[in-house]
C-alpha cells in the first residue's frame, strides 16, 4: 500500500500582514510559521509538531489586535 505525506497549510491575511503555516518538506515532520508584514523582515519559526505551530500561529494572529 502506498503512503502519502500529510499536506497541511494555513494562510491568514489582514491589512498587509500575512501569517502562514506550512510543512517544511520531506519527511522531517517539522512545520514553519512565517509572519510577514509590509515593510518589515519576515519572521520564521520552526516547530517540531503541528500543535505547537498552530498555537504559535494563533498567538501571533491574536497579537495583531493589541
């Protein structure tokens, strides 16, 4: 039986700011959170689990409100 890698990605956009979650690629099992904002350097954080990547994304996205 053939196995395929789980494909997962998130992109949230608002007023020139984008937060993405994507698989780092390969069989590494790592996820990258990219926080991009117009006029600023893109911040990238690598997580070893999807749960921690999503928690980081939620925290980052909520942080834009304050």
